[in-house]
């Protein structure tokens, strides 16, 4: 029997990840701005997973993609593939969930910039504190979901998806093409 000794410094890789609980997050969405900023990546990922959950509940197959791409998941429809960009707002302010549809970070070398026309096909706006998603084909950089829309989005989670597909000119009920004809705008 052979024995492979560990290399010095790699022992930590084999330990279980820290199970440090973030008791501050148990109060979500009633968190201070600093806590929201500190855990921003987690909230963004939670939004992506909520979008995937909505797609699955609608019977739409989707797959998450690598973080460096200008979209967060791809959706498989009979007509082809759609690239979906997810934006997450953790809580409403003044009766609205506000979304800045841009990419990058203020402290990154590339800074914050708008998306190119062909970076994504569909936008998913996540109102995380309400656990609802609004799908949109609107490409404006500033987007808003009013608190009055939340109940309708909750009751009919697929309605905004169908409306967004229609705005893109995609008829979800159309018969499948004769061969694989993926579309990406």
C-alpha cells in the first residue's frame, strides 16, 4: 500500500469549509447597508438561484454559466437558446425595487460600464426580499419594479416571462424548428 504525504500548506484545503454562521443574515431583509454590501455576492447568487427556481417551476430548462460572462444563465426553448442576465435588489426603497443594469465594479480595473447590445437577450429582475422575479426585454440601464407589481408577480410567476418573450418576438407556443437552430441576439 502506497502512502502519499501531504504537501506543507495544503492541509487546509482538505478541511471542511468554515461553518461560521452569519447571524446577521438571519435578519434579512432588515439589514444595514454595510452588511448588505459585505454579503453582496451572496445576495447576487441567491437571486440567480431564485431565477433558476422560477424557470424550473415553469418547466423551462436553464443552466448557470461562468461568472466572467455578461449573462448569468442560458435558457433552452424549442426555438433556441436565450442568454439571461440576472440583477438582484435586496429590498425596496420608496415603494420601488431599483436596478442598475450595468456590469463591473467601481473598484475594478474596468470600472462600471453598460452592457453591449449583444451581451444578453433577456433580463431577470429579482426582488429578493419578496422572492419574486420580473422578466424583461427592456434594455434601459435603470430599471424599476414597483411594490404594487409584487403580488401579481407572485401569483403569476410566468406572466412576465411570456411578455418578455413576446417583446423579443419569440412565440413560446410556436412549433419547434426542423433542426437545431439556436438563436442568440
